[in-house]
C-alpha cells in the first residue's frame, strides 16, 4: 500500500487514426440529469477515446447532442418519468461487442424499471466497463451479478454508493475504508475505486491511495468526469487497475489546476474537463500496460 504513483499514456503513433483509440459507450442520464451523460462523454473524449457514443432516454437525446458535439448520440426507449426503460436492452445487447468500453450509471435515475435494466444488462457485459452512481445502487439488490467477468469491471462508488451496494451504512464504510474496499474488490472480482479524500484504488490484492484533488471537487458532476476519464483510458486498451490509478490521479490533478487558478469555492465540474489534457501531460510515470 502507498500513495498513488500513476503511470502515463505512451506517445501516439504518427500513422494512427481514431479507430486505434477505442469506442466508448456511455449509458447515462435521465430527465433532469442529462448533464451527467454530457460530462462523462466529453471527459472520455478528452482522455483520448477515438469515438464516444452517448446513449440516453430518447426524449433527452436532442439536448445531449447539443452539449456533446464531438460525440455520437443514441436514443433509448424511456419510461414515463424520462429514465431508460427496460426495453433498452433490446437496443443495446446486440451492439455491446462493437464497443471497446462501457460507462454505465451517471445520472441514470432510480426508477424501478431502470434498476431492472441495469441488473439485466450487467450479466451481458464482457468488455471493459466502468460502473458508477445509480448503476451501483441498482446492483445493491444483487451485487454478485458483477462477478466472473473476463476483464474486471471498475466500480467507482463514493462511500454512500458503496454502502448501498453492500447493504451496510456509510458510517461503517468510513470506519474502515481500506479493508472494506479491498474485501469488496476481492469478493466481487472487480477493481474498486472508492472516491473521497485520499481516494482508494484496489483490485483486492494491490492497493494505492491517490494524492491529488481538493475539497473544491466536492461538487455535482465531479464523479461523472472521473467515469469519463477512466472509460477513455480503458477504451484504448489498458489494464483496469493501472487505468484506474491513472484516472484518479488525472481527475484530482485537473481539480488542483482549477483550484490554483480559480480557488476551490467556485469550482464546477465543467472546469475539470478543460484541464484533463494538461493533467495527462503532467503524468510522467511508466507507460501503462496494455491488453491489445
């Protein structure tokens, strides 16, 4: 265990093209929270993904398309409340393997039908994945569904979301963050990134603690940016644990750069997105191991 020492992304080949850097599918957003999908999608692009498709309830697709002009958008069947309907499985399941990473959960909402959509989608996942926010809460009724994946998914809860996933209390999580994070990662066969002051990243064996970030990042949408950063790295073919270590560092470093310029009080999540490329440029550790 130790303070996080991030790796870095290798230089790009001069003859490469966008297809070499992966295609992220972001399934996120609902009526009133479509900004979560926009933040995650834009952050994935800023983190090097060649393509991003942002899938959201069909009624919100025009709004999302105006917010993320560099991404493609996909409208999904929706509930009367403007969340993703269970029938979205019929749209997504035949397409999943055409993507290089799935980011699932930011701003999805907690409608019962949407929760069931998450529960039935998770067993179908065999590609690299980031599972966050409302998707984690949905999995709280059956977290074992996430086990046994060929590539360990990365779960990115804050303490409250981890408590919901484990059917325990936030206070219990905070009392023993490292042990609970390590045991959860081991039992569910995932990489766990437990957000908060000194974010913890563990695969059940290895464990590192992030050294970047500041209290100004305690603002709506900050976690959605992290999900996008991580998805963008994973789509490029890097190993989940090392990708999570780098994503946590870049996310926090982007926040530190904003705070140095604007202060912590007025920091908002959109500020983080613009600093992502500069944070990547400052990550100078060994190149991340790849799967490709």
